[in-house]
C-alpha cells in the first residue's frame, strides 16, 4: 500500500456537548476541552450543530470561533438557520451533509447530481465569504465527479461501510482489507484527477484508522468524534489524541 502524506486529525466535540447538556450546567466545560484537544496535538476542531441543539448549541459555535487556534470546521445541512450561522462565524471549512433534522447521526452522502441546484448555490455563497467547502459523499466515483462540477474544494468520504467491513473481518486479512478499501481508493483517485481534496469520517477508530490512511494516499484530514471521546473515558483525552495521531503517521 502507498503511504500518503501527512493527514490531519480534526476532533469532533459534539459528544462533549451531549454529556454537558444531559445534566445542565457547564460540566464538562466545552471550551476547556477544545483548548485541551489543541494543546494535546489535534490539528482541527469539528462541530455539527443541529436544529434542535441537542449537543452543540449555536452559541457554542460563536464562542468557539473566538477560541479555536487550529482549523475550525462546521458541518451540517445547509438550511437557512445553519447558513446564517456559518456566514456569521466564517470557519476555515464548512462541510455540507444531507442529514434530515431528526437524524441521529450522518447516514448517507449527497447525491451530487440530484441535489446539484441546492449545492451549487450554497457552495458559491460559502466561497464568496472565504470559506473552504467540503461535501459529504459516499465512496462512489459518480458522486465524486458530480461534486467536482459544483465548485467544491474537497469531499469528505463517508466511511461507515469501511468501518463495518473492518469490524466483520475479525482478524486482518489482506484480501478482505483491499476489498473494503477499494471503493474509497477509486473515489480518491477520481477526486485527485478532478482536483478535489479528500477528507474522511464516520466510525473511524484507533483500530481501523491506520489501514484506511495507508490505503488512501490522497487523504488530507479525518474528522473523528464518537470513538475518540469514548476512548478518552478509559485512556484520558491526551492519551487518546496521541494514539489517534500515531495512527496517522
């Protein structure tokens, strides 16, 4: 397998906000956790505010804009409320996802052909405001080609199928690993030909991350939240971040 260039780790802190909101008050302190994530080596911070604000609140996003020293990535479905927030805050990157308002978590990529009208207009508005744009897509060359026509800067590959296939393997088998990686490799190759950067996220963890990184030489950035924060319960936040960074070396 080809070893890619350095891949950045963006920590999704939604789960910290979920825990805080479950009890009320300000424990754990989201601001302190974000400061610590950066201090421990994270190269970016990701948040995904949803309309019901069940984890990250819109006020959190405004507060974090003043704080984040690395790369700030806001992801979400581009309804009016979300777009107003993003255009106000002006993060480094906005990742557009097609989540329904009641979705528990992201569960599909954009149809970059069917949704072209909405996406093209949104991408243009974001880029006019100096915001890099990434589109959340399935590992489908056709969807990557569609994304390239819309003016986006990057795609984020939806990695649930890779993570599920990896877990089913039980033990590392080169043929099986190549099989579950192949759709992502093809998508990465098409993205590279189209001049698109490649991000990835969803169910990546400390067991499967290094294999994915080694197999996708175009990979610029991964966004990881649930698995990393869960590992931090056992390992501590600093150790968990360092372990994930080692998987990306």
